[in-house]
């Protein structure tokens, strides 16, 4: 592609508007295909969120713009440069997602499901999970809100202990897997790993910060003072 990012880097040796625009487009391409959550501070993906990802990649300690120059050194043309950039962006977003509370929850449920013969992992991107009884190739493509609502309809399931490190308590494992099983039965096909984490997060309010409710007497005193 004449005048593209490869030519720009060839002539200037620096990241310019063509390269930056390519990176912006590739961030959106990766997040759409792999379902990565937006960066911290954003409720949804947009160009500003994509620019923040690029900035974070360019300013990483010990890396900085090195990923741009190293990709360019391995590329032979715009197509190969794009593929190398895609890999760098995906790896960066994977590393960032692992740091988030939902990323940790996602890894936990993946470990639990991976040791249970009732479930079958469908390699990504993005990775999905199905019940072993589901036919090969069956993939859920509905509205996530429907699965969340289905999870809330499961009664008699709760979590009393939630540890942030170490083995997951047996009662907690049973509760998580009961919800996942019912969700997958309702979906009748493979569901994205990220979506399963969102469903469990909502159903059990796992990542909701604890709210302090003052004792009744203290609340009455506060109303009197008001």
C-alpha cells in the first residue's frame, strides 16, 4: 500500500500519522475478534480507549516504542508489518486483561472447568466453553442479558466464601459450576469465556466493592442530626 505505515517507517524511522492510524485500526480489530475489555476508565470501547492502549504500549517501562521498531525490522511490507503489530497488540491486551479482577475471575473459572469432564473448551480466539454433551460446532450467538437473566433464575445457589488467592473452597466451586452449567444448557452451545466471567460476576456480585451499612442506631442518630 503506497504511502502506508511501512513506507513511513522506512523513510522517517519514526512513528508518524500513518503508523499511528494503522495501530488504532488494529486495536479495534483485535478487541472485536477477541472480546478484550476496554482499558481502565472506559465503560466501552471507542477511539479514545484505543488511543490509550497505543499510548500505554508506547510508554511501557523498558519497552516504549521498541515494539514498533522491532516489528518494522522483521517486516518486509505493509502486510507483514500489520501481522506483527496485530500479534504485539493482542499480547499486550492479554497481559493487561490478566491484571484486572475480571481477568483473574476468568482464569479461575477456566481452571475449574478444565478439570471437570462436564465441560469442553473450544480454542479461540476468543476461547469458548460448551457442555460436553453439546454437539460439535454449536455456538451461542444471542444476547448476553438473556444469559445473565437465566443465571439469576437459578435458586438455592450462593457463595459464602470468596478467596482472592489459593484454592477455591469446595462450596464455592459447586456454586460457580452450577450456574455455568445452567447457563450453557440455556445457551445450547459454546459461550465465550469472557461472557461466562461477566455472568458469574453479575450473579454473585463477585467484583462489586463492599458497601458499608452503618448500624441502625447510628443511622437513626444521623437522621436526627439532619
